[in-house]
C-alpha cells in the first residue's frame, strides 16, 4: 500500500517534458507492458546497487514504481496521465549528485537493452530525460 504524500497539484506538466507524438515510440518500447518491465528492472538494479542503496532506503517503492511507469509511458505518447509530483519537488531533499544520476541512467540503459529497445529509441527517451538533471541533481 502506498504511503500518503503532502498535497500537490496533479498535472501532466509535472512529468517535466512534452510527450512524443504518434504511437511509434511507445511501440518501440513494447507498449505499456514493456515500459513496466523496464521501470521495474531499472529500479530493481538501482536499489540493489550499493552505490545507490542508501538513497532509496526511505522511499515508498510502490509509489515510485507506479509514478515512474506513468511518467515514462506518458512521455512515450501513451494515452495516460502522469499523477506524480514534479521533478524538482520530488528530488530536492534526496541529495543526488551527477555520478548517481549517471548510474541510474546506466541501469535504465541495461533495462532497455534487455527489453530489446533499439539504441536510436533509447537515446530519444534519454534525451528527453537529460534536461531533468538540473531538477534531480542538487549537489
Ligand atoms: C531524469 C531522471 C529521473 C526521473 C525522470 C525520476 C522520476 C521520479 C519520479 C516520477 C518519482 C516519484 C514522484 C512522486 O512520488 O510523486 C521519483 C522519486 C524519487 N527519485 Fe527519481 N527520477 C530521476 C532520477 C533519479 C535519480 C538519479 C535518483 C537517485 C540516484 C532518484 C531517486 C529518487 C528517489 C529516492 C525518489 C523518492 C523520493 C521520495 O521518497 O519522496 N531519481 N523520481
């Protein structure tokens, strides 16, 4: 069961970028089921990584898995709303540095490889996520 969070205004703008148009990108990620597998695998790898374990110690993983799946599906053009918080509010007290940001991206690349997502499509998603670094990295 998810833990309650402080009230916030729900908006797709909280996803931090505008989605791809058309159905091609979502198809390249094997649809919402592929996205779910990629997010679960990325988070499994991240939580198990001794370089990141401490960061996720207090995290409601059930909520993170749900909202990250929504966010990625939304950005890939799926007809779904992102119901999570914005990237700046979410990460402001996490103390994440650039090295840790890059490690999580590497885990996501491995997860996308495992799902069989072509590099061209992987890079298109990563290019959309990259500018969020300024809201995620605080030290
Ligand atoms: C562009 C990259 C990233 C995206 C798109 C992203 C996305 C998200 C989302 C959607 C949430 C949940 C929002 C909510 O609860 O409403 C979240 C929370 C969180 N993220 Fe990220 N994240 C990114 C990078 C990172 C990195 C690099 C780390 C650590 C290495 C990280 C650690 C966390 C933690 C610990 C939480 C839970 C915060 C809490 O417990 O309140 N994130 N992230």
